[in-house]
């Protein structure tokens, strides 16, 4: 039985245009794609806030184009640099750090909040938006990996709505529309397999950062590209699916689909499967969430079935790519292990991108961190943040 994480947006919001949008992570791949979608229908949206952490030059460029009332950056140094780059006569309020992001996420005037920060850093603002009852276009999967039950409870009490931006979960969301959740047999997440599909562990021992970043289908940031290469991205999406749809782990499956044309599918009790197909372009899912329930012009060319060629499917190789099974194990055992898994992964990926550890050391560090956890379950968002910080410190020491 599907038990979706939140109520859907109400009729008043569905008819509200133009909508005021806050984009958290506006300088990343999701944020820049979202702005491309907004350019296709400028009469339907106005940008209320943009937050871009460290990429001050790009944030200044976006701000000059959209002139939002609020901008967000990581620290005072970035704020000072940003002020010097803004056009004369334009003086937005600049919000700083995690508290600034949370303040922007909860602005009274915001109709929609796109939560697209990378990693655990996005939890604070996602929780603030949920607490404020916002419609959240959720691209930050880590918010649910770390605090899925807490976010569900916040949505229940505030009436906030989540619309999933991840292409896989957006596909499932669309395939569920109009169907009784009791008739769902399972959901199937598709994975491209990343740049190392088909390689064994011996072949993975010497792969480089540049090779891992070369995703065959998707244009993504560096962190998620490495997660795709290790299959951790799919592991995190399994945990995300568990919290989004309220399904038991045994009803959430993963298949490798190298062409990335079918973005995921739902199998029903009558034996049918409903799949969502399209080019591998995040603008489709972003536009679906920003415009819901209307379909927007996204600028994405339609899929040509003849030209896309054969579609193939494989079982994931969890021997060579153990991160997927580590994610499943963290969910089975609970007691804060998804927090540990995610924190260890973020540190390990950071170290790999710095050429300080090998590719295969990523799952080794994650498994070691999970084994070192004392089994205590976080009882609050503060506990989650403390466990996250403690795990990062431990893994940094090991990786030194």
C-alpha cells in the first residue's frame, strides 16, 4: 500500500500563477536547469530568492538577470564578494549560511521552494520549508535519507507538500497518478550503471577521478557523478523511495538500464507495468514539479523511439559495486545507520575527488563507519546533525 509522504498541493496553489519561487542551490546543475525551464514561460513565475553557496560569479550573473529580493551564500566572505558584483541600483537582502538558507526556504511570499543543495547540507532548509507548510520541489535526496520520518511528520502537521525532482522518483510519482496505491506490487528504480558498468573489482582498483566523472548519459555535478559510478546514488534513492512512498524495502527494486530512457516504473497487481520514458534531461522532472499540475514547456526535444535504439536491462553487480547493498543494509538495520552511511560517503567521495583515496576505498570507508556505529537512533534533527558530524570526523581521520 502506497502511503505517500505528504498531502498533495491544494487547489488554490494549483491555480496560483504567477508563482514565486525560491531556488536553493541555484548555481548547481539542478538549479541552472530550473532557470532554463523558467525562461521558457517567464509569465508564469517570478524568482523570489536564489542561493548559490560558493559560486559567487554565477550567482551574481543569475541575480542580475532575475533580480530576486533575496540571495543566499555560504559565508560573510562570499556575501562581500557578491555585493561587489551586483548591478548598480539593485540591493537584495543577502542571507548567509545554513540559517540564511532556512530563512529563505520559509519566506511567507514563497509559493514553491526548490531544494537542490548537494548532500546533507540541504536538510536544514528542507526541514524549514516543510515546517513552514511550503510546496517543496525536492531534489535533495539526502533530506529523506537522513530524516525521512521527521520530514513526513513535519508535512503531516504543517500541510507541506513534497514533489520529487529526482528523475527516478518523478517517474514513479507520475506512474502512480490515477491508480489505487493498494494495487501496487512493487516499484523499480532504473540505474544507468555509470561509467564503469561491466567492470570487475580488479579493474576498478586503478580507475581515476576523471574516468569516474565521465558519466555516459547525464550531465551532473561531481559528487552525484561519483555516486553514480559507485551505485551509491541508487542506494540513496532506494532509501528515498522508502520514505517517499511508504513501501517496505522488499517492494523496492533496482535494475540497470544503460540507455537511461525509462526513468523508472511501477508494477501493479494485475501484472502490468507503467513506465515513464523520455530523454535523460532533468528539465522534464523539474518542470513537472514547478508547474504541477500543469505540464510546462521545458525546451527538451521529444524522444525519437526509432533513433534511441534497443533498450536493455541487467541486474546490478553488487559484488563490484557494494554501495547499493550497503544502503539497503543501513535501511534494514536502522538506528541511524542511513545517517552514518551518507556522512561516510560524502567524506569518502570528497577524498576521492582530491585524489587522496582510491575508488574502492569509498565503500570500504562506508562499511567501516557503519560497523563503528554504536547503534543509537537519533531522536531529533539535532541528534541527526550530531551523528552526521561525528561520523564525518571519524572518516576524515581514517582517510588521512
